[in-house]
C-alpha cells in the first residue's frame, strides 16, 4: 500500500469506524490547536512508515487526520495531501543540509 492510499484510509476510516462524536480519540484530537494537529499528523505518518500500529494508536491517528482535514483544510482532502507532500519535501531537504 503506498503512502497516499494509507493517508486516504486514515481519513476515511474514522467516518466508517467511529462516526460518533463521543469517540475518545476524536474528542482528544478536537482539543488540539491546528499546529499541534499538524505535528501529531506528521508523527503518525512517521510511525506508519515504520510498520503496523496497535489499534489504539491507529484510532488516535485517524481522529487526528479527520479533525485536521476539517479544521485546517476545510474538509478538502486534496489540500491535506498537498500540505503533507510539501512538509515531506521540506523535511527531506532539511535532512540533506
């Protein structure tokens, strides 16, 4: 599974798996500011690149992805992906310095 598909799954699964607003992972994500959501999203991305996640971590990461998409990108998944790609490129460039 490529990273784009993984990110898409991270965004879609909260809608399928736990649409209830009472989901603890979602409630926790909703308390974060946008900058903290972005940092948490990138941390989740790094963790997915290292292998499988336990269910609690996956749930937290999916909630972060969903809330970030809504709050920072007005629900536009393509904008989330564009931001994510830019952040990955920036990090790769910084690592080569």
